[in-house]
C-alpha cells in the first residue's frame, strides 16, 4: 500500500529509537553502515548485538587509520603482512634475524710472545670449522706466513704450530672452509729473540774462603737476572738489574764448588737459562810459602 499523507521529514535515528541488541548482522546490508552515516553517540555499543557486524558487512577500504583508536592494541598476527622473509627465514614484525654469513672470531692467543723457533700457539674464539686455514701477517711488512700445522680442537679453540724467522708483531687470520674469514683487529703475536748469553757457561772463578766475591754475568736484551736453581756461596747474592754476583763469603770450612743456574729475562718476558759455578778455596793453596 502506498504511503498516504504528508511524508515526514528525514531525521537521524538516535540511541533512544533503538532497542538494546536489536541490530544484528542479518539486519544490515553489506554496505549499510559507513562512517558518514553514523553520527557521534547516536548508536551506542549497547544497541548493537555482539555478532552484529561481521567482515562481510564492512565495505573493503571503509575503515581507515583514523577509525582505529591508538590503544586498540591490534596484534601483529592480525595484519596481513605481519611477517617478512629475509634470506629464507620468516621474521615477525618486531622480531630479529641474523643477516649474512657466520664468520669466525678471535678473542685471544697463548702465548703472545715467541721466538724464531717453531712454537705451539692456542687460539680462542668462535665459529671455527674443521679444519680452517691460519695465516700470520707481519704488521710492518704485510708478509704472510702460513701456519706449519693447524689442529681443530673445537668450534671455539684451535692449536697451531708456527715458525716465524723475522722478529716483529703479527696479525692472526683464520679462514673457514666456507670462505668466511677473520683477521685480528690488533697484532696479537710478538716475535722476538730470547736473551742471548755473552758470559760463557761454567766456572766464573775461585775466591778464598771469607773473601770478597764479585762476578758479573750478562745476556743481550736481558732486563733482569735471577738464580733459578742451585746455590750461591754463603753471603753472596745477585743484583737483579745488573747481573752482578757479589758479597763476602761466609760459612764454608773447606774448598767447595757452588753450582747454580741463572735465568735472564727480557722485556717480552722471554727467558734464557745458563749454568755457572764459583769455587771457595781453603787449605794450603791459600798462601802457604815453601823454602
């Protein structure tokens, strides 16, 4: 039946015109509700049934950024592009992934000072593969020396044997079989000659009992000297800086030879040992005169 009479004026629905829960998804056309059709506060949440609005009732693109409250706390998984793929690994928004290849590292070596003879060196770090290449690079000349041998102890430890004929400081370079490599940031290895003795081994001389002892031992580049083993005559000591062995002998009653080993140490803490002796004499040979 057609409408008879004066058509009422258009007027927006208000919350008082709608019974609580009366609007359901079945009452809404797919494109029925848009933001421009809803006046602020006209329809409250109490007027809309819990299942009233479904994704089918929302026109694609109808909801824009300004329609979503900043406190909505929409989870990343609710977003179509909540994951991206990096180097074949899926990474969620806010997540992380290691990009690039895994390289070995160097944290320390021991010992840090060697001489020119073949020496065993332990290298500590991470991500070692069996068995890597190890080079030693002269920091001054850039000359490269390959390790004589490399032993793979674990992913964090290597042992190499190296012979370096040229004194100087050296960088360490390690290359795994997959081509990933590392060179130490600083020259970790110091190659230098150990102290070389200039005083011949053996007897330093003879001193009469109770007499004054004064002998000097010397080694090139040595910065200190110390008795490593054996014994001095009583009352005798060594000067750690100069290598002078001196004092007034005491305690012996017969001719005695005292044998001892002196250790010379250089600035790089390298050492060299040598054995010496001093004889304290007693008896007729100390001054008896025959007619």
